[in-house]
């Protein structure tokens, strides 16, 4: 009897062990195809200027999301949020390119704002590595506003330029054990490809949104972005072909998404649709093919879904949600935030519900077109010239005028370009109040750190980096500290 029981115990133990090994082997690879500065003007999203067959194919093989919003309109804040599954405002990563020991060839030593993340906000590469995954990042684009170690994050991390050349050469998986699942990020240049994207699109053939003056330089900028998207589509095709050729496609969960919109004014850095309403396509094991989802998804949800797919426990405090779960309950709203970008101090919050967008502008003492890194661009000079000459219409002056209102409310269903502010319309008073309440509650629940002024040390570091470009009044309280250092 004892012998029989022993054998039963051995067999049960073997079965459990075998099942565990099998489960480990079946864990999917997770691949993020991360697009830089890309507005989603792909043919699978209805664009008629270009054809993007490879991205369209991925959408056909997986699920396309039409209401995906990034946490911010700028890279470092968005990337800090997505890689942790936490809003950047919840973890002190909201000021663009902050909390760094060095930047732009300036070394601060220990004299900088250190942002140590709490355990529940441990970045995904660390979580995946601890779970036995091989981790890599091609393109070297981290851009995180918190303390981190590249060696702790990745088995392989290749610097610029943007991918996917080293991935296609097999370098990102070189050293990976047989059957070891991987978590990888491929950073594609997207809207920053510049001269790497051949000119194909005639500026005369592109549409010009009504919030821009229809002038040649604007058409050229838009045409160039289409050129970049065509090159990006080619790169996506190369990545998919590599996965197919190495029998990796069937067991790889692919997330293709952008960090924020294209570089033009009102898009990148801002919270209008052009800045944060981005493409998201998910394909791979367990993902329905050819499906289109119109529910609201936040960038921080990508992290939760990635962890769940790898059977890695999602921390209770994680703000991201597994939007791929069978029992997933769609969000009622999402929030995005804009704070300091480079030397330009801003504070804007956006609340997006299924139909409406609410924007809260905290700094109404300055125009949208306050000094920024875009000032030396020829298109910026043209905008200012048109403004000075009174050659912009009312729709264009919504953004380019010297006035700014504290609140904006847009009916995205009937006004997708966000031209007609309904905040002062009595007919929408209830919607305004409801969205205002959503934001107020969210700020309180998440402890939005952007509601507090940036620290003296943070402002001083920015002043040291950017010098005379720092004209916002917030810098006045630390200018004497710079003088003392000199």
C-alpha cells in the first residue's frame, strides 16, 4: 500500500512538473513594435492617401483598436507610463526628460532629482526577466524619467539608429536559450526617419486639416510624414517576415503602437486628438483576427495586457488594465497629461469619454504658441507670420491665437478636429460638469503629482541645460541659484 502511494506521489509530482515545464514553454513571446512620432494615417484606419499593406495585414490577422490614447503627447512621459503601467503623473515622471544625472552632455553628478520607483511600478523589462524571459530593446530608445539600469532591463540593448536592422540580423536574440520566450521592443523611427524616407508623396495630394493654414510648407510637412509612414510600413513587413522565417510568428504576441502624434504644432506635445489618439494593433496567440474594437484603451493598458499574456502577476496597484482579458470591462474614460516639455512649462489635463473630450488648461496666462523647441522651424516662422498678418481664420486661431481659455469641451463624434469649444454652451453644461468631476476625482485618486510646482532642483537643472530659452516665470525663483553656481 505504501509502495503504491509512493508511486502515485511520484507520478503526480512528475505530472505537475511536466505541466509546469509545458506551460513555461508555451508562454508567448511579447513584442512591442514601438513607432516614434507616428500619427496613424494607415490605410487600415481609413486613410486614402497611401497604402500600408504590411500594417494592414497585421490588422487583418489581429485586432485593430480605434480609440487608443497615449498618456501624454511627448515621448519620455508616455514611455515612462507605458513601461510601468502607471500614469506618469502618479510616479513623478511627468516632466519631459527630467530626473536624469546627465542630459545634452551636461553631467549633474548627484545634484539632480532622483526618482526611485515604488515596487508596484517596477518596469516591465525587469518583471519579464525575473519571469525567465529574454529581453531586448533595439533602437536604444528608453527615455525614462526615473532611475533605471539598462543592464538590469535587457539581455541585449542596441543603440541608435532606430531598428530593425539588428533584429533582422538576429542580434537581438543572440544568446537566447532554446525555447526561451522573449520580451522585446523594436523602436522604429517613424515620423523621425527624415532623409531615410524617400520622397514619394506629392504635397499637392495631401489633405490639410482645417486647423492649419493651407500653405505649401504645411503640405510639405504632411507629405513628408506620409513618406515616413510608407517607410515604416516596409519595416513592419520586414519584422513580420523575420518572425515567419524563424517560426516565431505563431507564438508571438505583437503590439504595434505609437508613442504620440507627428511633429507639427497642435499634435506632438499637446493633448488634442492629433497628439494622443494613436494607432494600436494587437495580433498573435488568442487574439481574434479581423476584429475592430472601439472601446477606450490607454497606453498604460499595454503593460497590464503584456504581463497577463506571459502569466506574470499584475500588481494590485498597477493602473493599467488587461484589455485583452475575457472578462475585461471597458473604461468609462481615460486621462492624458501635458506638463513641462524641455524648457516650456505647461500644465494641461485631458479627459476622454466615448463621445467627448474635456481639456483643462491651468496656465491661461500664456498662449499655446509660447516659446518652444519648434520656434526655429521654418513652418513655425510661417505660422507666426500668418498670425501677425491676420491671415488665419477662426478655426486656425483656436490654437494659434494669443488667447487661451481655462476649459475646452469637444464633441468628438461631430467635431473630430476639435474646433468648436462647447464649454460655454449652456446646452452642454451637464457634460462639462460631469467631465470636470471625472478629472477632479481622478486627480485625487491617483495623486497627480503634476498639480504641484516642479522642485527648485528640477527647474535649476532645466535652466542649466537650456539657459536663456527658459523664459517662463517659474524659473525666476531659481535664477539666483544658477548665478551662485557660476
